[in-house]
């Protein structure tokens, strides 16, 4: 895995961890106050998926050369 992908993967994992930490669990997962953290977590998950797809595509292009 390239350094570029590793940096973003670590960054997205840190975002997920931070948002899980600051979420107010007493209010409930789907409470209005937690919506911004849920959106941020979902954006980080999408980012991890995109990094995985980009890594797989780069491996495929390297095989074709």
C-alpha cells in the first residue's frame, strides 16, 4: 500500500475514533445532537471505502503494465 493511501487510511480511522469518543451516548445514537458526529463517521467510512477502491485500482493498473 502506498504511503498516500496509508496516510488517509490512518486519518479516517482517527476521525472515526474521535467522533465515537465525543458522541453523547446518554442521549442515544440517533439523537439530534449526535447527528453531526454520525455524518462525520459515515463520511470517514465512505473515505475508507474509496481509499480501498483506489488501492485496488492501482494494483490492477500495475499488473497490466
